[in-house]
């Protein structure tokens, strides 16, 4: 089992399985863009119209990584086989870049619409979280050699700097309306975590130091400065002045984007990001935080049934005990990244968790079609999520494999 999960050919094959679950069903030749609303068990389309900004961007990330899969291969034969099998990925990524720029982007304001029906905007809010994924999409497309992606990347960074970045706090605001007017005093860590990820991706795609500096600033503010006030753990919600807001959404602990409580999955995600950032310079504090944040994520591991609780209260007890696929995928990526940056004597601990997480995922989360289930009960029974626009077209498991290919090589 261990050799299989760490085998580059197996990891590339798993990426291919996830991508081919969606492709070519996801292609909408009539209305444009990608359809993310596929039933996780059957693959049927249950909503052909909705185009969520996050899913549109994540499709680009996935297909751009699929186009580069041969770069992560070891051995010419394996690389050639993967390149042939996923030869359509570059054109799919190009299609996604064009749809983001032509349909989601408002040409008058430069902002990106949150939700479309076909190519018609139905929700024009300007979300920092959504714009972070747009930036990551253009970054991955740039790395894959998609024409025009680099220019779009730079335009998007300018929009983020002008509209979301708050220099006095070293972090981004969360949401504005379609005309860039403030709509709430809320500030959130989730949008900033993904902006950190996007800026790191932009740096790795372009080698422009300013993007790395921005990613490091966000990471230090969220995982070091603000986390000092909560014993090293990262709270989700803040006031306009970046004070911890422990009451926000207290009555909505299962909210999709803003749940109350500590999220083990986000601690795993930050562990992966801080470990990855520590590769790009002398960052001993971030490397140490990566190990601490991974430990904080494991506080949410269910020893009886496996998987991560969705949220924990301030004492560390489960609030929502449902299991989601994305925290496991992020923890797989974090364990792989940590195995690459810690001292040799500590490496095996993270590889053991890497194998354990994959074993749980394969037993409970990987569907017959090769995709991952979004949500399970605490006892690992499937929960139907075919309602509302989908935002997760396999981005997290593809990212887990991608990080493992980078870290375990």
C-alpha cells in the first residue's frame, strides 16, 4: 500500500481519473464554460446552467496541471504516456481562461462576477475568495503555456491590489458589491489563505519576487501574528480592524464558506502552504508553524471512524461532525510537503500520516467514477450534495496529488 500511494505513476493516474470523471461531460459547447454540477455517484448533469466563479477557476487549475503532468513524471516512457492520455488538457485550460476573461469578467469594472447562468451574470458581488481563485487559475495557466494567461494574471493582481488589499493590515478585505462598494465590515481568513496560495502560484509561474513577498506577508500575518492570540490556532472570522470575532455565524456552524469554529481542514491547508513557502528562502518560523498547524489539524481527526470533523469549538470539541473530502486531500498535501522540508529524522512521521490519509480516502471518499465525494456522515455514509452551484470539481484531490508529486520526487 505504501509504495502504491507514493508511486508517481499511481498519483498521475489518480489525477487522470479525477479529470476524466468531469471531462468531456463538463464541456458546454452551447452556453460556454464548464458544467460542474455532476452527480457524484452517476456522473449525470443535474444543473446545466450554473457557472460559479470558483468552479470555473478551479477547472482551469485542474486542466492546467493535467497539461503539465508530464513535468512531474519520472522516466520518459511514463511522461509520454501521460502526455498522450491527457493531451486535451491544454485546450480545456485555454477554454477556461477564455471563459473567465470573456464571461465572468466585467469589462467595465475589471471585476469578476460570482455567479452566472450560462454566460449571463446573476450575482455580481466581488469576492476576494473568488478573485484569489481567478489569480490561481491564470497562474497555473501561465505555467502551462496558455496564451494570454500571463497578461490576465498581471491584470488580476492590479485589481486585487486596488480593490481588496489593505496595506495597513497586510491582508485582504473579503467582499464588495458589483460597483466595488463595501457591503460588510467582515474580514475572513479563508479568502486570505487562498490569496496566499494564489500569490505563491503566481510567483512560481513567473518568478516575480513581489508575488512571493505578498504570499509571505499574508502567511505571517495569519499564521503567526493573529494566531498568537488563539494559542497558535487560526480562527475563521474577524472584524474590520482584524480583531477576532468569536460570535460571527455562531448559529450557522455548518455554513459552506463561513462556518463558526476552528476548521481542521484549514489548519491542514495552512500547513501545506507554510511548508511550501519555506522552500523559497530561509523561513524557519514558517517551517515551524507548518508542523504546529499540521498538529492542530490532527486534533480534529476522528480516531473511531477516521476523517476530520468539519469544525471544532474553542475548547477543541466537535461542533459539526460531518466529514468532507477536501480536508483529507489538503492533509495529504500537507503531509507530503512537510516530509520534504523537515529534518530527515522527522520525515517518516509525515509519510506515515500521508499513507494513513490516502488509505482512508481510498476506502471512503474515492467514488467509483474516480472523483471524490464531497460529504459523508461521521460514520462515513454518503451524503447527497446535489443542490446549489457546485464549487469543487476535483480541485482538492488533484492538488493533493500535485503536491505529492512535487514533494516525494
